[in-house]
């Protein structure tokens, strides 16, 4: 069993900052990559940022404002969000590409989501 638990969402005014955290736990052998997605009402889920090894990827809409980082020792990924805009309002989901030993398999695990609301 593998679990991802997110924290750090909330309500913030435009221009403010929030820091999301996502901790993975369970029978984990390794984590290949971790990322953050978001889904606004009536829209499809979209990739916000991802990190794999030393490589990071960002959606164009958040480049220069959001920073993804990872603590491998804690199996935790962070998303520092600065200069937030009302358009960033969404439920943010953490995802991890996890490999387990028993059973031996690799799969994508998702967190339950955390709400981020940016007021104008």
C-alpha cells in the first residue's frame, strides 16, 4: 500500500504565496518522479510541475512563479507558489511514479487533492 498525503492549500489573496507539500508513505522501493497537477471547475486536469532526478518541468502559465522541489530522504515533494493569481484557483493533486517490491510493480499514485483559492 502506498499513500500520498498533501497539505498546505488554502485561501490567499492575489499576489500572495502558498507552499504545498506531498509526502509519500508505504511499501515504496523507489520513486521515479513526482509532480503536481491541478483541476479547476469545468476544466481538465493539467500538469503544473514535475520533477524527475534533477530535471524539472513547468506549465507555461506558472513558469517564473512556481518552484517544485523534492526531498528524497523524506519521499516528499513541495510546490512553492508565488505571485498567485485568481486563475491559479483549483484543486491541486500530487502524483508519484512509484515502484514497489512486493508485489514488484511500477505505477502512478495520486493524492486526495488540496484546494487552493486565490481571491482578487
